[in-house]
């Protein structure tokens, strides 16, 4: 008898309970959750906690209700550490990584968790990668699309200065997640109407993908597999413009790789969180269904959550895509399972089988 197809969510988030967050995080204004679990906070910033599944036990119940077998937990975007002093940044990121490692160790059948480093301090970032991989058994490196360097300049994650980070990731054969945040800190526009989440975060993903492919990183680091959050949505519609720009002004791209070389590459993945089937169809047409993996971005309100107003539920976009003949049932099942496993483990069949057996309780 063949095993049942799994539903693995490749893009999830988890908040610590308020009492799990060390006092220094609140004292320094870095990050905390109020005791009533109504808000997540930083100095001069707060955001409502819009679903109880932000927290562990509630998350497990939510997964059970929605028949989600396993979730990949990314780091919290608020803990990239941009603008913090060195020691505060190290402590905050270590807390995040230790928290995620604990979740993965205690619930291996339910969660695969990522860890985060700050590229502004390359040597320290490499030490933390070694610690997380060798001591904490973590295999997913979470990185921001952009970061603040030590002199306050905002940089692309794929700048050449970060080569040592990617060399080490390649040595360990890590999966990599690229996720946007902090746009309002370097894009000089008033933060109104949620513009940085609705528009600029997608532009940040497109910008990161631009430099990733120009630098040929998918071939330069062949043992890594990189996923761009939110479907790399603007990168899909922008592909033709980038190709024409490369061809039309070759003087601006000396020594760079043609954008076409990256399209559909086996080491580049995108999640499904694009919100409509038209965008999903473009993503699949550009990259091929094998490079697309399920991402719910739960429990954020821009994730694929239960919503009466939108008649939405986790997994709806793939169900609609099947109804509209954008994907087949086989492709849908692969997006939920096989493609997530391929991103996490590449061709390591033993590692894939190990996780599947944990999920199935075997």
C-alpha cells in the first residue's frame, strides 16, 4: 500500500510565549509579547497578534484542524537585528535560534526550523552557522533580502562581501530562505496604507532575486537550494524587463550572468503565497511547477488563513489552481510535499525519508 501524500507547509512562523522571552529583549526594546498575548512589540512599534496560532500549542491545534502534517518555521522578521549594537544583535539572534532549535528538537514530527544570522558581521555569522548546524542540527538558513552594514548602509544580501556565508552554506548543503522586511527603514516614503507589506516587500524580493541571478549564485553554490518568499511575485512579472535591460545595456552587466540562465533552475524555489491564481499561473509558467512549494505564511493576516470575507482557507490557492486547470493533482501533491522536501534536502534521499518517517510516526 502506498503511503498517503503529506501536506507540508514550507513557510510558517511561531512566536514565543511572553514568559519565554528574556527580560533583556524588553528592557532593550528589541522585541517582546505582552502578557495578554494581544500584541508583539518593539521600541516605538507594535503589531496586533491576529490569531492564536502564533503560539505553539495553538499552532499544533490549527495544523490538526487544517490537516497540515508538518511546518517549516522561519525566523521572525523582527529579529533580523538591523540597527542593533553588536552585543544586543548577537544575543537577540541567539535567542531566536535557540528557541527554534528547541521547537524542532521537541516536536521533530511537526516542525523543521530555520536559523538566522546577521550578514553585517560575516565572521560572527559564520560562527553562528557552524553552531546551528553542528550543535543544534538545523539545516535551514534564513536571510533577509537586505541588511544594514556596520556603517549604516543598506545592502543586498547577495553582495560579494557575503561570499563566506554562502561558501559555508554550500559546504553544509543548506536550504536557504530569502525573506523581506525593514523596507520602511531605507525606502524614503511615509509608512501609510500598509504599503511596505503590500508592495515594497515584494519589490525587495524581486531586487534580491535580481542580484542572486546576476551573480549566478545558483551555480556558484550548487549544494545550496534557495527559496524566495511570497513567490518572488514581482520578480515573475519583471522577468522580461530584466532580460531586455541585460541585452540592451550590456555595458552595465560586465561579468554578470544572463537572467535567462536562472529561469527554472533546479536550485531556485518560490513559495505559493501570491494570493491569486493568475499570479500562481505566471510563476509556474516561468519557473515550472517543480520549483514551487507550499507556503502559507501563517498565522499572519497576509498568509493563507481562514477568512470568511475571502472564503479562504489554508490550501485554497492550489485547489482553485486545479479547478482552473493550472496544475494537475500530481503537481498539487508535489507542491505540498515533494518540492518542499527537495528544497530542504536536495538529493539527500536518506534525509528526506528520515523526515517523512518522523511525520508518519515510523
